[in-house]
């Protein structure tokens, strides 16, 4: 499964959200930024920092991937911070991120194989759109969370 996630905060901290797309890696064109997801997450998170939103999106996407039966995940993230911290190359200094990092690592340990790669923001438009959709939806009085499953 290919997972693209993003977080958004309007202000830092400010109203925050997370978006994620989950893509069947066996489908043709799965690695393209515009690949059609079979599941997605669009969650409003309240007032948070951008990094908390980024990590929360990742944790929720990993939980959904496990729920949907994924055994292997390839993470394509536009947060270099998260990619480097997941690989252990950068320390997790921010106390707010430490529990989220630990949760992400626990989820990753349940998969047979995982990768995490930094991609340019332009290649993460679908996840970014879902994060911004959550902020706009809640501002208009809509649902806090929209999760689409197969």
C-alpha cells in the first residue's frame, strides 16, 4: 500500500487538520501523484502545530492501513522532519511530537516491510487537499472527520 499524508495548520499553532490517501500499490500508475486512492482521511484536529498535524495524519493513516489489511506500506511524505525521524537520523526533540513518533513507530513495527521517502510538496496535492478540505468543512459547520473506506 502506498500512503501519502499531509498536515495543515492555519497559524502555528492554529486550526489544524490532517489528510491522507491510501493507494493500492498493485494498480497501474500507483506511484503517480494523481493515482486514485481506495481510501482516504480528512480530519480536523483543533488547534495544533503543523508538525503535530503532520504526525497525526501519519498515525491515523497507518492505523487505517492496518485495519484494511496492509502488510507492507510505502510512505510518501512531504515532511522531511518525519521521514528523517522515522529513520532515526534526526532526534525527536519536541515533547509534543514524541508520543506521536512513538505511535507511528509502533504501527510501523506491525508491518512486514515499510519505507518512508520525502517527496516534494507538489507531489502530495491529494493529501494536502484533504487536509484543507477538513479545515474548510468544519468552518462551514460540517463533520470533523471524513474517512472513506473501500
